[in-house]
């Protein structure tokens, strides 16, 4: 059972996701983003 008050966990890396408004990127695929994956994708 999932607690609706908690943010989701990134299925790719396991880090807690943050609201998309906190992302440095302009495009978002949803309401939540993973800053860890976002940072890693920029470095590659």
C-alpha cells in the first residue's frame, strides 16, 4: 500500500523524486522528476 503523502521513488535509480517545478530542465514528462537521473543524463 502506498502512502499518498510521500513522493514517488524513481524506478530507474531508486532516489526519491521531487516536484517537476524544481527541475532545471524546461520539459517534464509528469508532475515528478528525478534530479539524480536528470544530472546524470546531462553529463553523458
